[in-house]
């Protein structure tokens, strides 16, 4: 199937062709016809499945149907999303797909002065993309009215829950017209999210693609056991491999992300961090530098990275394993996109072994272990012996191979990952 078969209008098809898109993803193929029929939608789709276009394309078409209102005086569509980065990317999608349409969109978020956003609101806007805090703030100041909203999109609902925004979401929904079309997207559907969906949607049709427990077949996954104190050394060792074009590194905490960047710089690896304590300008600059290749490594926390879409990302590295198994799937799903190959390395110290078990239970398979790296854990039974010319090898009693600096590298019984 191609986009023409979804009965999209020529201006949108022309914009898609300019972007190089010809075939819809599964979530787009399933969701677009439902939305075009003015029906409510419950979408279970994780990051990287193309869900932004799944709602942006039909919304642009619905707003372009006769009678067309080009006055831009009232907000006709509200997209509520948890993070600044995701809001910006959704705005970019509306701009790209709607370039041949006379519709105006605006992205608003906190962490920056509100003046420019208020002026843009006064000028008129058809589609508003917002984070909860800034939206409610400007509504309380009477700069925003939602009384004319025809389409409401709640994106990344599970992340809203994680970030403590559910109360803000409910306050926003209470100010929307009762008669509207609602689109609800979430990567996971825990009971709290399902309950929220039931209060927002009316007789919705459900679209579910790429179950959260699945991981892309194209992603080459590996575990490296290492002591916590040696993680930074192992990361620097891996990142010095010239075959790694760009790597997204995940830490559990904001402080951890900053510390990893500092340690990498000491080892000569250019990196920047992106997390909630960074200013909006700093976060956007780091993301742009990463996308353009100005820096090789972006270190992120889960909340800040949610929604980041980077083409041709070769590697994801879990410096810390996530405490929630589903998060692992979201993290590694940022590589191996659009049919490309991807590699995911995950470090695991003694305290994280239970997290690893939970991840393997969720995805239904054992993740291959790399045995022969230079920083094995202290409880691994590793024996170090001296060789002539002060060369050193690392040998595990349960592995058949030996690391020899003068020979091709092997890792236990497993061949080395591609290009490493």
C-alpha cells in the first residue's frame, strides 16, 4: 500500500513526496482511515512506529475540508504531549506535511519566556501543540481558549503518568468541548492509562502495533557484565571505535548523565547531555548537534529522550539498565529503524541483574553476553596472566577464547558484533 490508497488530498501527498515518504507504516495504515471518518481512536504504539504522521496527516486533511476556515482566529486542534522535545518534533511534522495548506500551527512549552508564544496566539492559530504546564498557565491568563477545539490528541499518555501530568491532563480535558474527536496514544496500557482513556474517548476504534514486549529483529542486542565503578571506562572503550557513527547513551538520572559527559570528555570523546534540568535552548542545541554529527554521543534520561527521532542512529547504549522492563524496549527501539541495522549494548552490574531478568522475561529471549571486554566484573572468575612484551590477556574459565591484542577479537563463544 502507498499513501495514495489512503485517500489523502494532493497537497498532503505532494508534501509526503517531498519528504521522500511513499508507503505508510502499519500504524499509519490502520489509523488514518479511522481518523478521516471522524471517529475516536485508541492507539497503542511505541516510539518509532510513525504515530505522529498517523494523526498529523488526517488532522491536516480534516481541517482542510469544506467549509474551510482560514481566519486562524480559533484553535481547532489541540495536541497535548509530555516533553518539549516531542512537542517541537510534532510541530515540525505539521509544518512539513502541511506546507502546501493554509493552516497555521504553534508549539508552546515551558522553560522559555512566554512573550513570543503569546504574540503568536494573538496572531491566530489552527493547530496548537503544547506541554501541560505552559498550556494551563496561558489558559489561566486568558490567552488560550479551547472552546472551539474540534480534535484533541493526547500523545504519550503513559509518559504523562510517569511525569505526574495526569492531573493536568484531566484539568485540560475538562475545558474541552464535550462534542469533539479524541485521539489517544500510549506506548503501554497499564490500568491507570486505560481508565483515563475511558474518560476521554467515546466508542473508540483501537489500533495496536508493535507490542511493547517485542524488539526489532534488525537490532543486534548485547549485554556486557561490568562492575559499576568500571562502567565509564567500558563506555569510553566502546565509543572510541571509529565504526560507531552516533550513539545515544541512556542513564537513569540527570546527575548521572552529566557525570557521563564529563568523564567522556576526559577520555577525548565529544558528548552532550539532554535532561530536564537543562534549559530549552541547551537541550535543543545538543539535539541539533547530535543530528548534524557535530557530536558523536548524546547522553539522555528516559523522560528527556522520549520522542527523539533520529535517522540512521547506529547504536544505543544502556549505561544503566532501566528499572522498568518496558523502558528497555523503548530505548533500543531508537536504532534499527526503517529497515536499517542497529546495535544495542547494555551494561549490567551486580545490582542490576534482577532488572536484566525482568527485561529478558518481557522480550521472551536471552540477550547474548559479550565475554571478552577489557573490564570484566570482579566476581567473574577472570584470571590475568602476563605475556612477553607486557601484553596481557583476559581469560574466563567458562569461555573458550582469549583476548589477544595482536589478533582478531572474539568474545567468549560469540563472534564480535559487526564492526567492533
